[in-house]
C-alpha cells in the first residue's frame, strides 16, 4: 500500500483540460526529482470539459496520483478544502493551482524552509502579470485587511503554500462554511514565512474566477476576519447624531438670536436620502454577519465527493462517509 507518502500536492481543477498535459509533464519530472515519496491529489471541481477524463486516465496508470471528483462545482476554496482532507502526506502538503501560475518546482525551496522549522511556507507574489484593475483591487484589499483585520494577513500571499501536517490537521478541524483559506492559515499561527516568487501567467485558458467570485472571496476575508465593519456602523451612528446635534444648536441660534426661520426643503430631502442610504448599508453589513451565522447553522458538509481514484482503483464517494 502506498500510504508512506511524505508529501502531497493538492491541485484544484475546474475546466483545465488545456493545462493537463503540461501539468502532467511538469509534475511527473518533479515527483521523480523529490527526495521523499510524494503523491498528487487532483480535485475535479465539477468540470464540464475533458478534465475528469484526463484525471481518471492519469490516476489509473500511476499510483502516486489520487483523483478526487466533487459532485458539482463547489468553488476553488472548497476544492482545496476537499484536497486537504484527502491528502496523505505525513510531512507536508503543497497547495498549487492547476493553471501553472505557481511553479510547482518551488517546492524545493519551500521544503527547505520547512526543514528549518517553519510550519507554513507561503508564496508572496512579487509581480503580478495581471490587468491593472485586478492588481489595484488586490493591492487595496490586502492593505484594508492589514489595517482592519483581526489576523496578520501577509500582503500579496495567495493560497500557494506548503503546510505542515500539523497545520493541515488543524485546518481540517475548522468547520467554517465560508472558507477564506489564506486567512484561516494565518489564524492558525505557528512559525510562518513567505517566499517571494514571480507569478506566471496562466499556461492556457482563462481565469475561472468571475468578478463576482473574487468579490465573494474578498467579502469572506473581510467579514470572517474583521469586526471592523460592524463596529464602523456604531461609529457612523454616533457621528451622525453629533452632526445633527450641532445642526440643531445652529438652527436654534439662528432662530432666537437672529430671528431667521431656516428654510431648506432640499437640505431636508438630501439628509433623508443620505441617511436612508447609510441605514441600508448598515443593514447590509449586519446582514453579512447574519448570513454567515445562517450558513453555519445549516451545518451542511463543506463539499460532496462523487468518487475517488486512489491506488489505481475506484472508490465510491459514499464509502468515504463517516
Ligand atoms: N478553480 C476551481 N474551482 C473554481 C474555480 C477555479 O477548482 O470554481 C481552480 C482552477 O482550475 C485553478 C485554480 O482553482 O486551478 C485557480 O483558479 P484561477 O486560475 O481561475 O484563478 P486566478 O489564478 O485567476 O485567481
Ligand atoms: Mg490562475
């Protein structure tokens, strides 16, 4: 039995058939060059192209490949979560994108750091080869998190990381539905270190993250790891009360000292519209937290596994149920 794997690579795949041949070539030579036995856990996140077929073929011909098929598209973070649950590596687990934006060959440098005593080694993107608006969005988001987050989220780090077995075990314990893995990783603690690297462009195909999904991810980061938004509402409320009090004093002075009866229907209307907006936004912010409570209280499993090919044989997902 191949249960002596020291290292696991977890790769989520969503319609990455175009990248599979290159991934296969690169990973095969990498697996051969490693000083310790390593497995590759490919997670199919409900792909509709040839990805599942290519994964099956590969896993059936090579016992180091574990192919995990989710029941539908669950999203990047949950696909990684599934991979982390299925990974056997006793020493560490490397998380990697299937589009080869993060060079798998960096594993050597990552492992070296881990051998120096770090429990988490993550990549820091030095130059993003991405459109300027995406870079700006990322830049602002990480700076906001640094300012207002409850965790030390390293700027420009992604999910690309090597996690020790200990950290993976703790990550697997965290039950949160709305997963923001890089935040959870930072939350766990222990000795962590970043390694700067150049993020390549996608080998083939286009990004599977829609704008909405990126926004959802940013929301998870902000609302799961910061209490700032909810505290901000209170501060906003206090500020508006103060403004209105000052205005009241001004109006009273105008009336009784100078005898001016203030007019200002437009000002009134503007104030009402402004504060309706403020109230709706505040409700929305509270709503984000309520939504998270709601999802958590539903207590659904994080993902559903359809089937797994492991040790070159097929396992039905149901057999893996606890
Ligand atoms: N991915 C996934 N499920 C999704 C979206 C993406 O498993 O719903 C995978 C995708 O195949 C890739 C990785 O997650 O291997 C990163 O996705 P992508 O390259 O689209 O993100 P980007 O690099 O543009 O942020
Ligand atoms: Mg990518």
